[in-house]
């Protein structure tokens, strides 16, 4: 099947932003021709044509919590959100700390066939931060794991972090950290500041994140290991990353849509859907995150898509688990919060959502619509305004704080390896490959 995407604004994530046709033939991006006999034409006038989005940070909940999300439902949510690849976090049950589990996640992703599901492996067995997981086996498995993290928990022991970085450096694999010093976080529920004091909720100081980020940057410098800082949330961490990059440390960082959209003042509502880890920070932190995304300090936007059942999420704030959905709103939040007000341009948005995550993970088949590359493409309307209705989500759960919010920018079509996974905004759920 071939498709001619005609008259669109092609933004390829390398800085190019131009009007041209894109031809998809036999699963790859083909050379445009004057006549494209037999190709289905997709009128993309007024639409943006970009590489399929790549999420560095998705909780698929399978194995273990299939009541909350499965690889199939996460893949459908990802496709609906414009993604063609997701990196699956290892805090499942059992934890993805062995080749058997990552292979299972990878194989299940292929069977669903809506996006590439790229498993991340755990750094430590059972995420306990004590003994190393089967890192070598996970790297050598068919899943070819490249990113390792105990996400959901920070590695508390500096010697364990050092030894694991030394080991990973031998494979040029990535040590990815959920930066949080447990002692300092002290069971906090939200960011520590004026709002936590006013609301009577125990706070997590910014320093709980910054101490671990600083430690890991020092250890990455010592070991030469590639370091990726997950969902950074404070102005101090942005500063640390900026300085480390200037000094040549091999560090990359991501930020979530909720950390550039919301701040801790929103918690006045005590809405448990706003409870996330790391917590929503101050207005000044949010501004620093936006600046970091704009100036290249923060490399990528990652969703931290974290499905939780409504029974668990609708508990009292203190008892509700942290996390919110992200895959089906990330692109629109980026366009609404960053592109529309002129904080970043469309080319940078595509770089943050597609090209940079591809580069970080070292993926060969994603992040480009250059000729001859696998046809992973998203086509979206940058101007369509819509209202978030969680009832329409493809995720199994509904834990979003954005219900009823008006957003600009909507996915129209997605191609995954040349097959259509989304047509006119509708996910074609049957496996296309
Ligand atoms: O808010 C969060 N939820 N942050 C994490 O790091 C883990 C995640 C989850 O697994 O629910």
C-alpha cells in the first residue's frame, strides 16, 4: 500500500520546515514523483507532517497490573497521541530486571504492532538498589535494552550507582535516574513550599531531586557513563544539567508536559490527579523548565504516562498513588503551552518529541522522514482546538487532571512502519504488521 501525503508542512526535527509532498511506499519514505499511481492521497494542507513521536517514559503496567494498562492499550493510547515508539518502564510486577521479562514486553509490543515498544531494564534486582539486575543479558537479548533505570525510585546508595555506571559504560548503555533522595523526601506528598504549608501537606524539597542529580553528574564524570535524568522538575536541576553539559559530561535530560504546564498552586483543589512524583513545583521552577526546553539544556519531552485505577486514585490525597496519564495529551500540551505562546517553534517541538528521544535511545528506525527511512510519520492539525474528554482515551484508566481543558493541536493520521495506525483521528486497532 502506498500513500501520497500532499501539500503538508513538513517539519522533520532537523530544523527543516517546508511545504512538500511525502510519499510512502513499501513501508519506507520514497522519492517524490510527479505521478504516484495507485497511491492513496492524503490531503495534508494546513497540517504538519513530522516523524512519529517517541516517548522515553511510558508505564505500560504489563506484566502485573493489566487492570490498569496493557501493552495493547498503552500502544493504542500512544498511536492516538501521535507516537510510533514508546520506552516501557521496568517498574512492573515482576520487575523487568531480567532478559525473560524484557523479551516478553518487547515481543508483546511486536504482536500488538501499533508502535515499537522498547523495554527499559531495571538497574537493580526488584528495584531495591542493592544488587545489579541482569544488565548484560538484557542488553544481549533480542529486546536490545539500552536504557536502565529504577524509575519510581532513586538509587540511594552512591557506591551502587557508581558500580552500575562503571558496568554500563562498558556497553555504552544509559544509566537513567529518578532523582530523589528518600531521606530528604521523607514521605512528602507535594513540593515543599508556601503551598504545602498552606494546604497542610508534607512537602518534598527541591533539594531531594537536586542532591541526587548533582551526585549522578559527578559519578557520570568519574565513570564516563551516559547519564539520563528522568522527568526533571526544578530550576536547580536545570542549572546543574546546563553546567554539566558545558563541562562535557555525557548527560541528557527530559521534562514532562505536566511540569511545564502546571505548578503547585493547582493543588489548592486537593485533586489527587495532580499528585505526581516528582511533584508539581513552583511557578519559577516551571519557567526554568520551559527555558531549559527552549535553550537545549533539556533534550526531550517525555510523558511519564502513569495509569492508575480510579479506585486507587480517588482516595484521599495522602493515600493516592502518584502519576497521571500523558500519551494522549502530550503533543497538544506542547503546542498549546510552548509553541502557541512562542516559547519554542514547531521545529524545536518536533525535535523534543521525536528526534531527540530517538537520538538518546539510539533507534535506527525512528525519528526521521528522510528518503529511504522506515515510514514512521505523524500528521497533525496545529490549529484544531478540542476539549479533553477522558472517556475518549484509549488508555484503560482515566487519571488525568486535564478533563474539560481546551487544547490546541490534534493528531489526524499516523503511519507506523508504513502502515496506517490512525486515520482521521481514529485508531485502527487491528495489528497492521
Ligand atoms: O508519578 C509517578 N508515577 N512517578 C513515577 O516515577 C512513577 C510513576 C508510576 O509508576 O506510577
